[in-house]
């Protein structure tokens, strides 16, 4: 990473497989946008109680897009901006890198060595027989061993941690319809006025040994978390997303412990008593209350090696970040 703080590795370890269990919390916001459209009308995804949720798949897509922007190879990708299946993606990679087509354990090793998202998130290696135009050639159909790789990094579903106001915006496009060339066609956009989204997850050091996830990979993942929603969200409904708080717990070596769902330990409280959560439009309208989170961490300090964090200047935290030497500012943007 650009900053000098290493997330997990000890000074004498270098880039070996992930050396400690890690647990992370990540909060970012969206304004006048749709954090995760449903597959039907592209409305924000909501639970029965109107809680807006965001899938881990959506966040992983942001992360993968960021990796691609900085030159990392990713498994879940297109070929020349065209969609493809897993077989086509891997065949294209092997051809471009002048590697022979493989099967069994070897093809899994190639995927792990080549693709950072495979090492982080794992994959179901659902290969199909290759589409081969030359009938004289035998079709390549990899039979990976194992067929499924569980990713060391597991991300919970994200949620907006306060009530939101839903918005429908109507307009017209610049292009005319087939019937009325002189008029634009009607458009409709579904979104929310403002929302603070919270994700959490765990990186398991035991699974990392199988997936070949290294400390350096995880350092890059944390950097990607902070930057991806701002730098990879380029569509109309995703623009303007800003990272606001990131915390990563590095547990002591040999400690098989984790809290799980760290977003349950934080909440947004109004800074302006005249505005309810549905009327919020920016971080100026609330403060981030992490008192429960700090208490949980303090009560379990014997299990924790260090706590790394990053906070945007826009968000106010009710409590001061502890001055304990275990708390370290990541300073990702410096």
C-alpha cells in the first residue's frame, strides 16, 4: 500500500499467506442514487421493514473494478468489454500469457496464482466445454480439483443504518421514440435521498493457506475497500459515493476469534434535532456513534494485536478514537 502501515504481516514474515485473522467494518454513503438495484424494476433493495440492503456481490464488483483499474488481473471479468463464461475468460488469459491449457489441480493453481479476486473471494469453478470453431481440435473442458474454493474473505450483506427517503425521478431522454422522432422517450429513476451504508466481514487465515491469499493481497484489499466506491462507481446511479469510516481488527496469532457483524455495533445519531433521518442529505446531519464498538474492542483487547482505521474529514464521531497504541491511522489517502 502507499502508506507505511501493513495490515497483517509481522516485520519478519514478508508476503506469506495471511498471517492473522482480520475483521473489518466499512461505511460509505450515497446521495440521490440507487445503492443496489433489484433485478426487476431496478428499485433499491428493501427488507419488509423498509431497511435498504446492499449485496456483497455489489461491493465485490466495485472492488474488482478498482483492481482492474490499477492493473491487477481479475477472474470475474469481460473479454474486450464483452461478457463471457468462466471457460472463455480462463482460455483468453492462458492464450494471452502463453500458458498451456490445464485441468485438475493445475488449473486451480493457475487461477490462484493469476487472479487476486480468486484468492480473496474464492470461486465455484463452473467450467463448461470450450466453444471451439475448428472441429478438428478437441474441445477443452477443465475438470478442476477442487470444484469449489471457499474464499478467505467473507463479506456480510450491507445495510443502510438509518431510515431513508425513497425518491422517483421522472424525465425524458434526448433520443426520440420510433413513433415520435421529435420527442424524447420518458425515463424513470428510482433511488434514495441519502444513505449511510455499512458492511462488515472476516478474513480467515486458515482458509487463506488453501486459497494462497497473502498479507500483501489483504493490504491491497483494504486499500481497495476505501477507494473502490469513489473511484470505480461511475454509473449515473452510483456516482458520488464517498467512503467515510473503515476499521480493520488484526487478531493475535493463534486467536480463532471474531465478533461478526460489526455494523451492529455502530449507529448514526442526529446532529440536528430538527431533522429526522429521512430528511438527512449529508454527513452534516448526523454523527457516528461507535461507543458500543469501542467497548467491545476494549473488553477483548487481550485477543487483538492492532486496530487500524481510516475516517473521512466529513464525518464526526461522537467519541474520540482511543489514543491507545493499538489504534493506528491507516492514512490511505496520503
